[in-house]
C-alpha cells in the first residue's frame, strides 16, 4: 500500500515537472527565456488587421478580479505586427522598458489570429512568482468589433480597444 502511494506521488511529481520550463536568471534576478519555446509564430497580415488594431491599446473592462483598484489600474494589452504582445497594468505601463528589451519573453508573449479567433501564449511562474519554473499557457479568445473576450486561467476577461490618448489623458 505504501509502495503504491509513493509510486503515485513520484509519478505526479514527474508529470508536473515535464509541463514546466526552468529558466536561468541573470545578475538582476530576471529570468532569461529562450524565445524558441514559443509555439505561436504567425505574424500579422492584411486579412487579420481588420480584426486587430496594432496601433491601439486594449484595456481590460471585466475580469473575476474586478474591483475599484482594477478600475483605476486596469491591465492593458498592446499587440505588435511581429506576433508579440505586451501585457502591463496602466500604472506600470511605461516602466520596465529596458528589461523588455533584455528579456522579451518575460514581459511579452506571442499571439496568433485566425479570422476573429485569437490565441495568446505566455509563460507564468508555476508557484507564487518565487521560482525558476514557468508554465506555458495558451489562452483562447474571440474578437468582436473593438472587444476581445479571452479565457485566461479558466476566467473570462474582456478588453476593449482604446487610443493612447483616451487611456493616458
């Protein structure tokens, strides 16, 4: 009985280790993410540009974490033509630019579009942010007009397109 329990626990531990990625950290403590680990690699094209505006910001309206703080400091997505996106809160939107250039996988993710369907791929710390193990997460969503609805960690999030001026006035 004890032997079976130990075997099951070891199996679960091994499976959970295979689904995470280990990243080294630099002298400043930032993880160095190998960009080849991203699997979404399609770039924007003329067809997709009618669904997603890469000159705008997408500001979060609804999530399960909605509160006064979230309303004052919403999450913002910014998409680039090269297939990368940046996610940042309004308060910290202009911070970490140097780190973004040094460690693009940590502050950005990849996305791909098929008509109005969007997939977003990112790496998240596997436990409480104090780890060198990261899980790859691919979230699925849809774009309807100026709104992106996407499920992240089994929670619905809604973002709406806004101009820079509207967000940071």
